[in-house]
C-alpha cells in the first residue's frame, strides 16, 4: 500500500515520506511538512475507547508503505500508555479534556513519546548520533527530554528562554544530563525558535551533524496529537449526537493544528476556538487585521508566550484564503488579571484547579454568549498540571497544589544548564564546546 507523501508549505514540489519527514523535522526549503492529501476516515469504525489502538488506526494511512508501518502498533502502545480523561463540568454542555497525566504532566508527552518511539526504530545506519533540536517555552523541552533521555544514538539539545519559564518547568528542562544538553538563551522563546530554524539552514552544521526537531514543526508531534481530539469527539458525539467544539490554549499553534487536522480527517468536531494569552498576534489576525508577528511578551501562561507562531504557516497553507481561515477557526486574547480571576472563580465553582494555560481556555468559554454556549458541546483542553505552576496557582486558591509523583521525582535530580546569548554563533560555539566536554 502506497503511503501519503508530505509536502513543504513553501514549495509543494518538495516532498518526503512519513519517515523522512520525521527525521528531517523541517523541509529543506525551510517550510513545514503537511499531507499532500487527506485519507477518508470512517469515524464509526474507529476504536474510541482505546487510545493506543485508535492512534494506530488513525495514523496508519499516513505511514502506509513506510519502513515504520510494521512497528506502528508497537510505537502507539509505547506513546499512548497513559489516559486522556474527559471530565464533565456542566453535564451536557461543558467538559474538560485532561492531557497532563503523562510523565512530565503536559499534553506534549503524547507527541514527544511518539516521535521518540519512531526515531529509535528508524531502520537506517548512522555513523554519528542524530541530534534533536528543540526550542521550548516551558513544556516541550521537558517532554522531549524525558522521551529521548538515554535513547541510544540520539542527542538532544534544548533551548529555553532564561527567566521566562516557571521554576518547576526549568527543573524539568535541566535535570537530565547524559544525552540531553540544555541551554538558557538570553532572550525570548521566539529567539530560541529562530535559532533552531537557523541551525537547520546552516550548511556547515548539517554536514557535521544529522539534525532533526522535536518542536511542533515536526509532523511526528502533530499526528499523534490528533488522537486525543478524535477520541474525545467520538466519545461525546456518540453520546450526544452533535459535533464537539474545543477551546484550546494556544501559543505556537501545534495543538491547534492537530485539532484542525482531526476535523479534516472527518471526525465530528465543530467549532475550534484558540485561547491566547496577551500575545495577541493570532487573535488580531483572525479578527480581520494584517499578519503582524512581533516579539513575545512574558505572561503567567508562559508556555504560550509566542509572538511569531511557526504553525501559522501550516494554517495559511491549509487555508490560503484568509476568509476561509477565519471561518475555520476563531481566537481570543486573555490578560494576566483575567487568568488570576478565572483560577479563583472556577476553583470556587467547580472545585477544579487550573494551570494558567487552562485558565485562559476557561476564560474564553466564559466570554462566549449564552447562545454560543448552548449551541453545542464544548470541551476545555487542559494542557498542563497546575503543579507545574504552583508558585502562581497556590496563592490564588489559598493552599498548596498537590504534586503528581512523576513531577516530584524530577526534583531529586541535579540541575545543569549553560547560558548563551540569542546568537547563532554563540550557539554553535556552545554546541561544539559541550560536545567536547561530553567526549572527555
């Protein structure tokens, strides 16, 4: 069976197979890979109650004919080994999808573990390690580090913005050692993301190293993220009959693209509302403004502090006409004071403790009109456990936030990282020097 090819968002003639796209991360022309065409999925034939089985069946058309196809069920069983429960808040109207039950308590565990399971099974001969580059605004780096830690033949380079992640997130980023090297960049997440893209286009470095990415620019992160949207939509639509609408905390737009892809595959998904923090590049554009990326600003929802989201390139390639894009998805912006107020009020109302990112989604729901809220089933996407932001959340609810055992274990590990300027030359030197130190 011939698999689907993946084409660059910049030049549709630049294509790759499933495995090639995962290994490359970024297309050679600097674009992002997306499917050349979309398979026909029959939702009624999907096993909604088993995440691993659903993942294998949903992703199978994309991997057909690839060397990884035979191992897909094993890969999905490894990646989807923890639940993504849906909890009713207002029965029949509002629920929350909890995506923080993995090893680093964030939604990115699903995609990171899938990508790691794929890349360690790639049937290629290497004379040097594969270097995974990842820029993180807080959660991605921890999930990637955990997923790839001690994987043979793979090195991981994590870049995070110095002083712009929570203390718990920083511990997750810097406690690994071994094949994981972490750099604190004196700048913003956008600087980290820019450095990763520059490294991919740096010819001398590519000659010296095999490079890939574990950011959401890698479709190996996005395809598995369609799975929990599919499972939730199937479960709720099966009970209530109508398409399910999602409110997604959004930064670099990877999670949003995954939901849109799930809808494109034919899953019963209705409206998609992107809930942004005070970094309002996307909400302003979708409201009718021009596309105007700008430097990110620091907020309480730090993992969403993105002023120039990479995956907007995928959205604009999928919907070349701006009017089509604005009809397909909407967005809003929530400031820090509204985040604080929402955490307090929903704790009193539902007894639920939100992380700042989930609170942005909850505030977006509260701002819907009564007619909009009654128009169908809504699901808040809870992207991280509140304990990752306990320094922010605990004072707002008046007591400590329970710490999941997996997070608590990470604090027993020593932390180590290196600071660098937001400059490609500084990163090149740091990579060379740290590699020399590791080899001693």
